[in-house]
């Protein structure tokens, strides 16, 4: 099983180079590491391979949280 950070980074880089998107990469990491989805998402989010998307992904996440909060509070 993969455990070392360098090994995981190599797998993430391989997946991206071969066309895997972030969701597919998270699913594959879960399968090969046995880790929880949230842990695999964190690994991918903090990876050097996907650092070019980190800021945009965080903005999207923040926006989604704000929309969900507004909906829960009854705002439209």
C-alpha cells in the first residue's frame, strides 16, 4: 500500500498526466491507499501536481458553502 508522501505525489502526477481529473484521482487514491475520501481529497488538494488549481478550487468550495448556508437560512 502507498504511504509515503513522495510515492503518493508520484501517483497523483501520473494520474493527471494521463488525463485523470481530480474526482477520478481521489477515487483511485482511495482504492490504492485504503484511506478515507476526505483524506484523499486533502492529499490531492495539497499536492504539488494540482497546486495550479488550489486557489480556484478553494474559491469554489467557499462559494458552495456560502450558498448552502444561505439556503439553510432561508435566503434566496
